[in-house]
């Protein structure tokens, strides 16, 4: 899951809030490799998350500010984060570097590159080669409609490759809930990343 724009390292973002994803039971949501299990309801619990990151067995969500905590299990903490933002108006936090740097195998890098090339051959010209900072991440630009995303995911399955999707914007900016669409197609096969393009 990350750089949301597919860049791996972005300029610091004011007021970003990064929290451990918890489920409806209040317990931390574990990832299974690079994906959430089919039973996970993370995307529905975090409708305003700008980014989801899966690191080893931990899952994290990033919000652009305290207001975005609304509707999430952390909504009760919204006031605390808003107070912190008010007390520290110049605070910035990079999105998405969450913890240790990923190690990418040559096989994973090659698989992601081949995936991007195959997608373009199928007519998805907007699919670019992964960049050096996130060599296993395919960036979905904000111009991709919900129907186009569904067609892409149907015609270009990852087939178990260690490939993640990064969205260049929030679900509001896209105009639809791409997390919900992804959960229909990628359960057990890919990670998701979503953050506004800087």
C-alpha cells in the first residue's frame, strides 16, 4: 500500500493524520502479505481515508486532516486531532513514507513492469510504467472513471503478482469509491494505495 501518487516520496502535507486501521471489533486489522482478506471492511469503515498502507502484518490509514476522521472508527478522536492541528499550524507530515523502506525483489519489479506493458497493449494507455521509488505500484490517474477501473481490473488481473494500485486523489476527487471497487476485484491479490497527487 503509500505512495498514493505512485511516487513513494511526496512533499510534506499539512495536518496529515496516520493511524493504525482497526476493524468493527476495535482490534487492529492485519494484512495478509500485500492485501486485506475478503472479510475485511476497511474501505467501508474509512470512507475519507486518503491512503491505505499495508506493511508486513500491519495496516495503516492516512487522512489529510482531522475533518477526514468523520465516519471512521476514529471519529471520537476528531476533536483531539483538530486541537493539535490548531496548536501546531505549521506541522507537516510526509505522505506516505510509513516506517521502513520497502525492499523490492527484481522479480517483483519485472512483474510490475510487464503488467504495465500488458495493460497498455490491452488499450489502457493511461497505465504508466512504475517509477523507481515504487517499482511495484501502478498509479491510477484521476481521469479514470468507475466503469473504466472495473474494466481494467477485470481485463488485467494481477494473477498473484506483488503489485499495488496507487490512486492519484481521494475518492471525493475521483467521484466514486474506488476502495469498494478494488475490494470486489483484488481480495487476496493486491494492495491498495490512495493519496492526493501533490
